[in-house]
């Protein structure tokens, strides 16, 4: 139970100063006649009477004013007291991070508990300055986040009125730090067991958390502080340097700069790649007892050969014209295929990118909602998945039992493995949580579909299928490898058939690069002679390495030990927003700005963009979390070298400013004849004349689709809405108002010849938009 520290005495309210009325000095009398004297005497009497009345009135006014002031003060104090009286006295206050989470937890705690949301962090380093005293052990200068003053006042009032306060923020470093900040602001005792965590927001998960309160884990807090301060130092001290040397608005980051370097390095590999020609020879053969063709590939003679030219391929084909094709060997075996482990944060992001086309940020948003709780028919608010920021593969025995019960009831005993599967987490994994899994495995995606948004349903289905499959039996494949002798040459053919589908009946893991696998081969035996139907030489060229997708970048960051699960989504968002990287369909490629910035960083701040250095830094920060390393010493160790590097960089580039090269286009400026270049502005990219300031011609970037407007026959262009979403409209806008969200196709309508459009989604179709035509068909037709 949280224990509040002794409250400090509050200062008495400052009262208004009393109003003073200063009397005017009396006028001097002048000599006059008797009549005048009498008149003066009468006037004096009247004046005295009036003065007396005035003083009396003034006294009353002063008293009235004082009374009103006192009444106003009393009214203000009464209102304040009334507000405090309206707060529930006693009971337990539980503070979480979001209203959705608060709503779900409140359902399970019931009367006697008040669950409120802090709306994330309530205290942070100031935005306007470094906020870290690097000369005094990196003392952070935390301040309340702007706009949360009223929320903080409300939390203080509620905490003061409660018997106990529980801090139930998310079960990770960030959540621990938020609880620590709350404890400071609410004047709670840091030694009290007021910290509770929920790995899943279900009745049993919430009850378990409430039954096992603990003190705030200062090692976790210090690990978060160390990362936050380290990122602040790198960002706030290198970014101004980049502003001066390249352009304003740039930023550097401990993780983001390495991510950009990986993308830039891959682009340089692609540019340096020299494609080489090579050939393969395929034989299509037919057995005696089957009409199904066997596709065999030339292997070589005694060892594998490389065919580099068409002439070499043609010579081999000529040698094979009149030879017999005999089955030399048939090897049959059974291959086992095991399921992928349940999701961690990074593998969930990768798979959602591959299979759903979700960006990392979109994946984490949907996962957060599923964890915090959604209203499900007949169940009310319930968290559907366990905590989604984890790099652990651990599964509780309770969850495994629930999965077994479901598999047994749905698929039968043969789909259960002989022993429960145990997946080993990586060495640097924080095993405080389980893997990402459904909280109730028996709750299928179809059962909750009507209660979820499209994104929530797609992600829940992916998580549910992956988890259930991870607890299922191994798939068995009958494989056949055939060696075929053709004169001096050897051909090889392979194939497989499914003997037992096992976990693949439900789910198979996606791949970044699809590989070709042969299907089942017709039955052949050793010594069989095969009939040659076709012998085909095929020309190929070696391909450069593929550009990163979000999925493959996250995989690379994780494999290299860069960042942690919670950093991948914001890192990718940052490098795209800052303009270092752009998205081209599904791949990520560097912009000229990203390449220039990376080049400068490699020359002047080599360690910051060095993969090994950054991975070692992550290891040091992880050791703070386990309590093995002091966080202040870790920061000192880093800063000594960093400050020297920064000073050297300033000297090296004194008076130097780098220019970001413009990207030239084929669009010719109609005013001066130069080829226009692509520039970036507040509202995105545009075309500009390189002759500026002599020629100030600019124009929008037009992306043609190849389609024609169904209204006027002009070109249909791809355009961007204010929210960044792509739509399609006529080039003659506003004269022609044609606009659609549906994609124009290269295919024309078979009835009228107009451009066809594709509408996606469950009700997807291909249709003709020309008025009066009406042609339409399904996507699969």
C-alpha cells in the first residue's frame, strides 16, 4: 500500500490591503462683511454637515467593500473546499497510463477503487534546453509536461483523499519511470510497495498484479533515465551542429542515425554492384508411367559447373541432343518442419509488415489497443493480448494448457506435440514478460471480429494464429531427390509432398524473400529411362542486394543489437519524417539529405553511427537495468569521448557548410529551358528551377497513372490529400471534378474501351467508371 509523506505546510492566502481614503486639507478663511460672514457661517455649517455625511457614507462604502472582499475570499475557499469534499474519501486510487486501460481495469476491481489515467508521462526534460547538468553527474532537470497542470492537480487531490495509491503503469522501463515520476509529484513514499504490474488485462491478470505489489524498481528507472539522458545529449548537442553545417531542422539520434546508415550503406552496395551474366539449363522429362513432367536442372559433371555465356550453354545443349536420360539415384526421406515461436515485439512488427502491409507504428497502435482492452460482446471490456513490448519467448504453463485444450477440441490429439514446446529467448532478452499471445486462446478471431476495428481484427488474428500454431505438432514432408544421368552430365530434380500438415493447417511464417520449392514428383525408380520433352537454356543476371523494407530493417536492427523493441516504430517514423529516408512502394531508400548527413556523421562522429559501438552501448545500458552497472558511470564513460569528438568536429568544420545535391528530373522549365529539380518544402516535395533566383519557376510534382478520365478523357493523376493519403483525379481539375480513391489500371474496359478502376477490400471489384457503361467483375475473375 502506498504511504504518503508528511505534507508540507501550505502558505496562508495573501489578503488584499485595506482601502485608505485620504481627506482633503481644509480651505483658508478670508475677511468679509457681516453679511458675508453670516453667509459664510451658514455655508460652513452646511459644509460640515455634508462632510460628516460624506465621511459616514465613505465609512459605509469601505466597510461594504471589505465585506465583499471577505465574502469573495470566503466564496473561493468554500468552492475549493466543496471541490475537495466532492472527491471520494478513503478507498484505493489506481493510476494507469490510458483511459482505455483504466476502463478495463475498473471493471475487474469494482467498488472501493478509483482508476484514473496519467495520459502517459507527466514529467520530462524541458524541450527548450538540454535539461541535463553534465558537470554534476548528469543531474536531470525534470519539469511537468506543458498542458498537464490541471491533470497533475487532480491526481494530487485524489491521492490526498485516498487511503492507498497504487501505481499501475505499463510493465517496462517507461512504465517504471512514469510510476517514479508520479511518486515524486504525489509525494509518495518510494520505499512503499505501491507498484503493481499487469502482464495481461484480464480478471486473473489484474487480480494477480494487485495481490503482488512491490516497490518501484530503481534499476529499471535508472536504465530509463540513462537512455533518456544519453539520447538527449546526442540529440541536443549534435543536432545544432548539423543545423549549422547542412540545414536547419535536422536531428541526430543514437538509434536513428545508425538506422539511416544501414539504409545508406545498402544503397551504396546497390550502386557499386556489377551484374554478371550466367546461364542455367532446364530439362523437362517424362517417365514411363506418368503424364506429369519432371523439371530437372543441370548440375554439372563430376562437380557443379558455372555457365557464364550463351555460347557455353549452346555447346552443352548440343552435347545433350542425342543422349539417354537415366534415373541414377532416388533418395526419399521425411523432413520435419517446426512452427515459428510466438511473437516478440520485433517479430510481430516484421510479420505484420509482410502479411498485412502494416507499418510498425500502425502495428503498435493496434497492439496497444488490444492489450489495454476493447468492448467484446458478452464479455465487456477485456484485454485480448498480453503486453506487447517484449523480447521474451516465455509462455506460462496456464497459457500452454489453454492452448492444448483448444487444439485438442478443434483439431484432435494428433495435432498436439508429444511434449510441450519451450522456446529459448535471446541472451539479451528481458524475461520479465511472456511472449505476445492471446490472453484467452479459446477466443477465436471470428468470435471477436464484430467487436474489433479492421486493424485490431487483422492483428489479433495474426497473433492468435501464430501462438496456437507455436503449440501444435510438427509438419511432416515426404521429400524426393532424383539424380538423372545424361551422358557425361548430371541433372537433379527434387520435390515434396505433405505427409502430415501439423501446424501448417493453421499458419505458416511469412518470408522476406520467397524461395522456389518443387511440388510432388511423379513416381520414378532407379534405372528408369526418361523421355526428353524440352531442353531449355536460360539466361540470368546476378541481382544486387534488395533495399530494406520495414520488416527487414527491423530484423537487421535486432540482429545487430541496435535499439530495443519499443524503439523500432518511433525510429522509422523519425527518419521518414525528417526526410533522411523515403518510402518507395514497400522499400526504404535514402534521400540526398540522408546521404549527406550520414557522410558527415561517419566523418565526424564515427562512433555514433558505428553498429558495433552502438550495440556495445546497448549492452552497457542493459547492464544498468540488471543492477550490474551504475548509470552515472555509464554516462561518464560515454560523455568523455563524445565531448572531445564534438569539440574536434567543430574545429574540423569551422567555416564549412555542406550542400545537399538536388535531384534532377526530365521536366524542362518552360521559362528558361533548364531541367527542373526536386525540392522539399513545408508541404512536401515540388519542382523548382535550378536557376533560382534569376528564374523562380516552381510547379507541383505530377505523377501520371496511365489511366484516362472517364468524364473528359484527360490524364488521371495520382495526388496526395492533406492527410497524406493517395487519391486519383483528373489533370483538368477544377474544370473537371472527377476524383476517386480507387486505383486506375492499365487495362481497358472490354465493353467501351475506357480505363478500368480497382476497388480494394472485402467487397473489392474491378469496374468501369464511365457513365452508362456498367462493366464490373470480381477481383479474382
